[in-house]
């Protein structure tokens, strides 16, 4: 019997969906880019790029780590290889997500425009992810079966894993936000302790001087 002709009594063609799903999972658990955090200053534009050698699913999301203030000057946009903007967030949006199929170089840009004209404005701490995952083709699709069960399974799993990655990214942003809040709380507590000690020392000197 030829190798791989039968596995546990099943013909190799019946295992094609399982093989494709395993390959899809293996591909998707190694995204091109994980979540990243950076700070963008007032009046600054920062861009990040990704390149899809073959037709791929390009996904992205972002979240402002800072809770203070209204991000009316902040927006994000994604451009295709021709330089055309295929997606953009509204100014003032604190989070957003994007999904697109294509190939070539795609660019994600964050813009914190200067709304005051004097260079005085808010800086923002931004978390984002930009991933490029090749599209797994169903071999049966070449024979014209574009709506095969395997193709539907691949598409559904791809969308599900995109959503799981998005949830994981936002959990990372939440942890970063919690870390920032914890650091702020610790700094405030340290200042309160220092002022309390200083106040106690002053009171001791005053009381000693009156004796």
C-alpha cells in the first residue's frame, strides 16, 4: 500500500480538511507582527509597514492606552500598495480594527495633528498590532469547487482566529493601562507619605520650640 494512501482506514482525500486546518493553525499562530506600544507626540505622524509576498489577510487594531483627555487630534489609516487609503478611523476614536485581503506593501499610519498651531498639545501612548497571514487555498478550489466545505471551514477559522488575536491584543493593552495606573497611584502614595512625614517633623519642631 503506498505511503499516506490510508491512515487508520481513511483515504487521504477524506483527511484533506484536517490537513488544511492544521496547516492554517500552524500559519496563524506565527503572525508577522505582534502587538507594539509607542508614544506619539503632538503634531507627529508615525507609520509602520508590512509586506505580503502572496495574497494574504492583513489585520490591524489599535487602542489608546491613555484614558485622560479627548483624542480629537488622533486618527489612524491604512494605505494599499498604490498609496490609496483603504481604511481610516475617525478623529477622536480611541480604538479601531481593520481586516483586508491583498498582496504587496501596506502601511499603517498614526497621525496626531497639531490642532492649536503653537505646538502645544497632547501626547498619546498607543498600542497596536499589524499582522499579515497568507491565505490558505483549498486544492479542490482549483477544480472549480470554490464553495467546498473545506473552503468554508478555512474561512470561518481564519475569522475566528482573527477575533481571538484581537481579544488577546486588547488584553495586552489593558495590562499596559493597568500598569500605568498602578505606577501613577504609587507615585501619588509616595508623595502623600513624604508630605505626611515632613508635616510631622515640622510639628515636632514647633512643639519643641514651645516647650
